[in-house]
C-alpha cells in the first residue's frame, strides 16, 4: 500500500459518509496517471498554489485600493483566511479538509484588479456579463499554463464555480465541502473587512450595530468563533437528522446577513471610497478601449482568444488577470507622456 492509498484508507475511517472521498472523485477532463503520494485533491491544491494566477493575488485589492499599510488584506491574504476558516469547519464536521483547501485557494483566481470595481467594469463591457466565480473557473480550465489549464478535478471546479452567494436561487456546490467554502468566504471577508475598515478610520467597534454584536460577538475573534462554532454545530445537527446540508442557525445566519448589509452601506458603497472607485474604473475603462483598438498589443494567449472567441472575450481575460500594480503601470505606459530631455 503506497502513501496515497494509506491517506485514502484513513479518509474512509475518519470522515463522515456524506464527505467527498478522494478515492471516489468524478475525475478530471483529461485522465492522468494516479500519483503514489498525493490524493487527487492534494494535487489540485498544489497546482493552484504554484499557478501564476495565485501569485498575482498578492497585488490584487480586497477592499482598499493601493493601501500602503502592511496590515491591510489583499486577495491573497483573504484567500488564506478563507482557507483557514473552511478547513477548521471541515475538520469539525468530518468532511474532506484537502478538498476544502483546494477550493478555497482557487475560489478568487478570477477576481479583477481594484476589487469589485473591476468586476463592475467588465460586467458592463462583456456582452454576456462578467462574474468572478465563472472567471475563476475559466482561469483553471483554460487560461493557466498558457492556455492548457490546470486539469483539476470536477469537485474542485464545481466548488470554485459555486462559492458565491447564499441566496435561495443558488443551490450551491454539489459537495458539502464546496458549500463550506461558500460560507467561509462570507465569514472571512465580513469580519476582516471590519478589521481593515477600523484600521482605515472608516469604522469603529463602537458604531457597529450593538444588537448584532450582542449575537455574534464584540471583537474580530469572537465573531469568527461564533460563526464557525455555530456552522459546525448546526451542520452536524442537520446531518444527524438526515438533512444533507451545511449552514448556520436561523439567529446567527440572520445576524451575519444583517452585518453584511451594514458593511455594504457603510464601507463597500460608502461616499468615502467613491472617488477612489471612480479612479479605478477610469483606468480600467481606458485600458479596455486601448486593447479593443490594438488587440495585437496583448500577450499572444489573449490575442489568440480575441481572434478565436471574440475581441471582447480576449480583452476581458487579459484585464481580469491583471494585478492592481500591473494595471497602473500599463496605464502609465500607454497614456502618460514620458519625460524627454533635449
């Protein structure tokens, strides 16, 4: 019995029956030789971590554009916090921690520069609309490795595609592990965005809704602990009663949704960030106009997509992959006059 087989055997002994077992994966689009040391989900995790798209997350905005403080979140630190929350929940319930980790690490690979401002610009530009979860799937299936994709398992791709939203219209991922990531994404960003907003001087713990803090907790760590603990307990209760669903209790779930609404009103869509949002959108819009006119100036991968699929699709893929820094440097290169000394 090799190392991978021992890990798969351990999964059968330690995980609950509703878990996604590595040995029972639906597989990859292109069949591969089985690894002796790593399960299929371990391979997916490693491929995501070593991808160019993952590395670019360190220079993509989470909420605050071009912050110079060392402690503000980026897409990369957000991704790591989601992974940490999701893995804790998975272990608490008895689900596949490695699958949860792979989905978490890949869930935001398709996010545009300048946070959701970039997503709004591309959504208006692309005829079929733009959604970052769909772009994340496009990254891992088509754009990475110079157009070859990462050839991930079906379960990881499904989890990445369905990580957004918690409405009744979105039934969520097919695996419970994917649904854990769906909740963990919200648990992480609501709470770390509060922390960053306090650091930026836009919020203080004192002006957070007291009735929500009384339910969820009066500090960052207390709120995380409340949400994680409740999700584990509620999910285990559901599963014990034959309900195949992970989720929060009604009281805690409603408090989290109200806190998210508060953050949208007071931070994400606030007047304090309006001018910076306008600047970011302007930069992106000008780059879109330029590459629509001069698609041959894009790297070959995106130029080929522009010719095969559509120019809008190629430009969108190129713009979506840019980090904030790359985007600003490219804007300066294209539009800002160079200093010439005669």
